[in-house]
């Protein structure tokens, strides 16, 4: 680490004690104007040092609540810095004491000098190759993970799993690093327990090739791979029906229509793809605008109501069209498939829906009027258009078998 100090004013400044981790030094030096005083110091972090982790993430959380054992930390916006520098400075015969966090500084080509908290990481991390493994009727599947050794060589491990309830062979204390990084906040590093979700389910599929349009970020592509589909990420230049028709279905990521104007501009190309036999599945849209213009999505009109949601994940779901293909082919969907959902059932539902749309589900939060805008399906030409506000993007990473079955059925909607 490096300590650097510069006295930029024409006043008398004397630097006394400087205390860095593992070392103190008394300089007793009068600083010249605009002259850097630099002190380099090497420091080995002791193995007893706590790893960097927000205090509210140290203990496993309960449903809807973080667990903080030290109540005096409550209200503190972030952790104390891992390391601090203490110094005494006398300015015009007045003693001042400062305590400054030791930070990591780097130079970004566009942002200039950037300061971030120092993260103390464990000597060893465990990282599974996949966050979720779907055991789709198979007797056993390989599970791979990496042992990341920050003090030595890394290792790759693999084992076969036939029981989804098997005890994972990694140590109970094994963790892996995750980072939350945005321009408007300091970088947050945390270390959840290293694990992978094992899901045993029989999911029948139809088709092989999926085109995917990335949105604001979800893990639908990973779920598609687990189901056995090949996934191709589509670019604006791919929006030509001759290219699109090679896919069994095209899935649009969450809020993509609010992010990319080209989806509105090229909406007719997607409609041509549907007309010739393709299935397009559009995940939820947050508003009816992209930039300053109204979005165009699908072959028939509807609008999205950002206030119409089903936030209670355990409320009953009524099957309004029990004979519809989406509930029967190639997987039978029952009330059991809506058990153990997480966080919510549906978000940003559709309303003012064109008569061409079929709406298989009715649901609502307790005390609210029933709504059927969580799933819209419209046959168009030989194919189908789907607006999906059901939160499959949450249920699939959580390992909900019913979500995998419903996604497979949407992809397999029959040709006309």
C-alpha cells in the first residue's frame, strides 16, 4: 500500500504520526507547498482477518428478512473499511487527528481516478460451473466445480449425482465471491455459500433451436440449455425473416422492448416470422414506451399496466382455459406446478387486450379483483405470439419444476 500526502495551501503543516496496518511511523516533518510525501508499505494480511462482506449478509437470511446478530450495526449504511490509516497533523500549531479508509485506486480511461473499498477475500473459493442442474429424467448427471486457490494452484473437480438430495462434496464453509458494482455506489463484495441447485423433474420438450434477445438481464438462457435447447443470442442485424425462421421459438428478455427501439422498428419482421410458423415469447414489459415513442409489440394490440401485479406468490391460480394447449402439451400443467413460487407470481400485466388473445390464467392478490393479464397467447398465421408476465425469470433459477414445464409448453405451442 502507498501513503501519499500533499500540502496545497501556504500554511505551516507538520506531519507527525502515520499509522498504517502493521506499521507506525513518526515523521515529525514540515511539509513543503505542493510537494508530495510518499511512503510505500508492504503488508501481509493475517489469516485471522475477516473477509469483506456486508454485515447484513454474514448470516443466512430468513424469508423476507436479514439476520444481524450485532444490533449496534443496524442503521449503518455500509461496513467499516477493512483497513484504516490514522495520522496526526499539526496545522498552524493546532493538532488534528484523522482516520482515513485505505482504498484501492485505479485509473479508468473515461472516469479518471476511481477509488473503491479494499475487499479481503478468503484464501480459497469454490465455484460450481452452473448454478442449477436439471435432472430431466436422467439417472445421473455430472456436476463440476472449481477450487479457486488464491495462494496456489486451482483445481477442477467433478462427481456424478443421481439423487437431488445428495450431500454436496464441498466443505460446508466453502464460499464464492459475488460483486455488486454500479457507478453511483461503492462496490460491494460478498461471499455466499458455494452451492448448486439440483432439480429432479420430468419435462418433455419439442424443438431444438431457440433465438434469444437479451433484455435487462435474466437467466432464461441457462434454463433453456438445461432443457436441452441450443440458444443463439440475436442481434439487430439478425432481424430478417430468412434468418429467424431457422428457430423453433424466439424469446425476448425482460424489459427488452423498453431498452431497444429496434424491437419496435423491426416488429413487423417478428410478425412475419410468427406468420410463417414461429413462436415468439415476450417476457414482461415495464411500460408502453421506448424513449419518446410508443412500443409496437406483436401482431395485435394490448397495453401494459405497471400497477397490475400479483405479488403474493402463494395465491391460487385459476385455470380459465383448462383445455388450452399451453396447459396440456407436451406437459400437463396442474395446480402443483404453482407451488413454492418465490417473490411474486406475475408482474406488469396486460389489459385492454385485443379479442384475438387467449388468456389461460386468472389470479390476483388477496382482496383485489381477479385479473387474466398474466399470460396472453394469440395464434397468428401459422405461429403464436405470447406476452408473459408470469415471473418465470424468477422461478427457473429458483429450481421450480412447474416453471420448466410451462416454459417448455410455451415453446411447443402448436402450429396452425
